[in-house]
C-alpha cells in the first residue's frame, strides 16, 4: 500500500501516527508545514516529508503541489487532516484513482445548508472520514436534508493515541499565578468561546464553600472575554480567580493542579486537555459534551455532569475535593485507561486496517 497524508502543523498524536504508519507501508509520504512544532520528529524518523503550507481552501499553489505529488507517486490512499487540506485534496486528486479520506475532530460545523461543507465533508468524491470520537460520527450521521445523508460505511471512529511518556513533566509552581501554596487549585483550559462554558464554571465555582480554600486557574484566550472577566469580578472571592492567558506549559500546570474542570457545552471531539489531565494523574470533573463521555467513565475515571448546570458542576467539584481518596482512585483508573484504550499503537493498527478496508471497498 502507498499512502500520502496531508496536514498542517500536526500535533503529537498525529505525528506519532504518521511515524507508525510509515513502518507498515510499501511507501508513505507526509505533506506537512515545516513550522509545525513536531515537524522535526517526522524528519528525524526518516519519513518522506514534503514541505507544504496551505494558506486557505483555494490555495492554488498548494493544490498544484498536492496534484503533482499524488500523480507522481500514484498513491492508493490520500488522507487529509484538516478542512483546508480536504478542500485542496479534492480539487487536486478528484480525478485520480486513490481513495480520498478526511479527518474530523469536532462535532459541529457540517450541514447541507453550509456551502463550505460541500467542498469538504459532504463532497461525494470523499471516500471516508476518520472520526476521532463516536460523538463525531453520530453527529455526521445526523446531518440530513431530505434524502441526502452520509453513508454510514464512510464514517469510521478511531480515537487518537497517546503515550504516557509524553506527559512525564515537572509540575509547575502555581504561585506564579498568585495561587497560595496551601490552596486547592482547580484548572480549566478554555478558548474565548461560549461553547467552552466558562460562565457556567464561574457560577459553579462561586457556589463552593469558602472553607474549601479553592482557587480557579483559567488558562487560554478566555482571558480576553469581557463577560467572563465581569462574572469573575462578581464572585464572592474574586481574588481566587486567576487568568493566565495562553500558555505553552499546560501539561505542567495540569500536573500541579488538584482538579481539572471541563465545562464544555458543545462541539467537543476527543478533548486533549481531558486526556492530558488523565495522563498526569489529575482528577477530572467534566460535562458530558461530545467525546468526553468516551474518555470519562462516570464514577470510574472521573465525574460527569450535565451541560449548562452550575449546580451539578459545583456539586461534583465539591465531591472531588472533599473525598480525595475516591478522586485519587479515579485518577489512577483514568491514567490506566489512557494507556490501555487510547494508546498510539492501537491507533496506528486501527488506521492501517481502515485504509485496507477503504481500498477493498473501491469499485
């Protein structure tokens, strides 16, 4: 089998997937942005790496390079890992014999009323979509317009694989953010998006008993949200809410925190921050949004609560902070779950098998 994968700045699990797939192929090549954080790992592993930076859905230069690469290599599989790459791939290789595959990492954004979706995931030339969670596959199956729908056989769930060794880090010193040494620290990583549930989290945090001495770290671009800032200022203890802005040491911060709280309300695929917390033995309380349900088994590897319920979220946080022995056991179970059910080798095995199945289904 000859396969070509097209990405931009691949994350660590995708990079590891490419390296492991290469060992299974007659020929394997990756088109990747040299500016990517893990690009050097691909080069160091000896993979055939073709520099590519896609500037938009209609990038003519990138499309031409993809077309030349596909036809010159006569690949069996061409797999694009983001929506811009999918659009360019379909335009470049729509007339080639290769099976054209896509990757989908979120549950929202695809619909027959959205013109851009016809250029990507709803394009009939697409031969398959790798869904990183069952929640994504279910969401795509639910996309319908009259008789139009995606065939179930085109959609395959394959969870991203991780290795625990990636998360062996020294815990951060949370005093850097103004958190007292003796405080109980809750951590939330959030973009500036209403879907991340920061307001719900602040309502839940504000309801916690004062004597818990809990502090909340809000990490990410959520610090630029005026409504979130205003709600934080109205907390009974505003001095216990700390905004860090964007950070590159999230794993180290998670390792030092007492609890990760994810209050997402929609759109979640397989949330990386939840995986990272599980990998570093930090207990998790999360809403049941999207693929979070596939990671956090309620009462076993964390606590799950309904979305948009400050009362339920606050109660679960209080439970985790007050019964620390149970929380520690759930964290131990969670780490084992990542190692056993979400590891990099299993992802590579499943992806290669899916490639074989997609080839066998060719007319």
